[in-house]
């Protein structure tokens, strides 16, 4: 575990809000100089705490406005690595995680339209270890936080 203090956490919170924020702007918010913020950010990158600086594109603007939450049910016991192998090959999968309960995994999928979503679901369903899926189409996003 990488040791972090409250200043590191405050810097991370500000970078989550705007990864393009300047060190001086961040420093003004947390009470540090720009160079002190830069040293801390560099350390957080070197320690693997910060994995990337990226952008978030509105899926509707990007043409990927059809979203579904999919429960994935497997035949027998399937290792998480095997599920990851199956799901990584489906570009419409934007998130997947193993879960407790009757499903083996929860998958968030995004596609251009219902037809594309159906095609992607079929690519998941034909995997040898997949028994069946249960899907729910997302009608509207109520909360959308990006927390790693």
C-alpha cells in the first residue's frame, strides 16, 4: 500500500474533476506551491497511484448511447481470468466485475443502437462457459461518477 496523506488525496480529488488542471491552480486549492504539487503528482505517478491522465467523452455525442447492464451466468465454476478473456474481446464491454449472488458477473455494455447491442450480447453468449445472460437497458443515467 502506497502511503498517502490528506494533501495527496486532495490533489487526486482535484485531478479527478479536471485532469488538465494546472499545478498552480491545484496548489492554490490545497495550500502548496506549484512545484510541490508537481513533485507529489510525479511521485503518485511513479508509485502507480495515478495510472493515466485521460478524458471522458459523452457516449451520446460519441454515438454510443445505447447502454445495458448485463448479468452473466456461467456453466459450472469459471475463473475470473477466463471471464476477463471472454469479455475483453467484446469492445462494447466498458466495465465488468465478478459479483456475489446468483450471477457470476455484472457487465456494462455500450453500443450505437439496439442491433449493435444485440450483436455484442450474442458474442458474449456463445462463449463456451456462458450459460445465459439477463439484460436491462439503461433508460437514463441518474448518477455517473468516475471513481477508480
